C-alpha cells in the first residue's frame, strides 16, 4: 500500500519529495538574503563616494549667494539658464548640464546650487 502525506494544502506523494522541496526552499531563501546583503553594501559604497560633477553651468562663481535671500536674484542676469527651486515646487526632471539650479529653503534663503 502506497502511503501519502498531506501537509497543509500541499500534497506530497512521499516523504523524500517533501524533504527535497523544503531543502530547495531553504537554499532559495538563503540565496535571496545573501544577494540582498550584497546589494545593500553596494548602495552604501556609492553614497560614501559621491561622484564630483563637472561645473558646466559655472555654479562655483555663484557660491557667494549661499546664505543670502532669494530676492537677491531678482536684479541679476545670467548668461546660461537658471532656475530657483523652493520646497514643494514642481520641477522638470530633464537634464541640462548648462542650467544652474539654485535651491532655497522655506524662508527664502539660498542654501545650495548645482548644475542640471
């Protein structure tokens, strides 16, 4: 007489088949965890060594504006495209290496700038 096992909702014809499937599940789970750990370390390494972007928009020459009110920009003229970005403001995600992005905080003070 052939003996069958019924565990939960999974039907197994013999105990060896059940054990093999459990082993496969354990190996697959361990492999997933190992790959996840490797990915996390890679992301951390990228954050620790940021890539220096070239100054294609001449942002270095405007660093003196950091800490000043954004209204300072009103009377200025820029040779290349410039945009002032404030918190909650919608901006396009297109990349323009010659465009100067000037970031201001909630109080209207310039906090940083970068090219894109």
